[in-house]
């Protein structure tokens, strides 16, 4: 290597070898971290690809009770509705589960997002 200042590196072999070992250690640590980050990103990508689509129906449960209210996420007002209920007491549901909860489970249809209309129970 030419063009480097003459005092940039120490002149003796022992210090040069120590510097090389120190830098090799850091390159190894960086390589390990790069590999770990790439693996994490790949796992996240695979997880996103394998994740099922979000449910169109939400069952809100009462405290110590069964289904309390059914919500839909297909309505234009679903975001407003979704924000009003506690997410910790909500669970995704299939169309069949939502219909069963409304017809047999004693759950009510939300008056904001109107899942009964979206499910075809009302015209």
C-alpha cells in the first residue's frame, strides 16, 4: 500500500499483529450480527407470507360471558367501531361463527358497523 502516511501504523511486528487480531475480531462480530439480522428479516418475511388474512368479523366478549357483540371490519366505519371496543376482549371470527353468535349465541350486532347488514341478516 502506497500513499499512506508513514506513521499511520506501528513499525514493529507484534503491535501490527495485535492490531490485525483486534480488527479481525470486530469483523467477525460484525459478520455474525449481519447474519443474525438477515436471518431475522427472513423469518419476518416468511411470517408475513404465512400469516392468514385478517378476519372480517370480530367477536367482542363480555367479562365472564360469552359473545357480547359482533363487529365487522368490512364497513367504512369499522375503524371507528374497532377503536371503541377493548381489543383485549375481542377475537377474530369466521363468517359462520359471527352468524352463529348473532342467531344462537345471544350476541348483538353493533349499531355502528352493522355486521347484520354485511352478513345479509338485514336488507
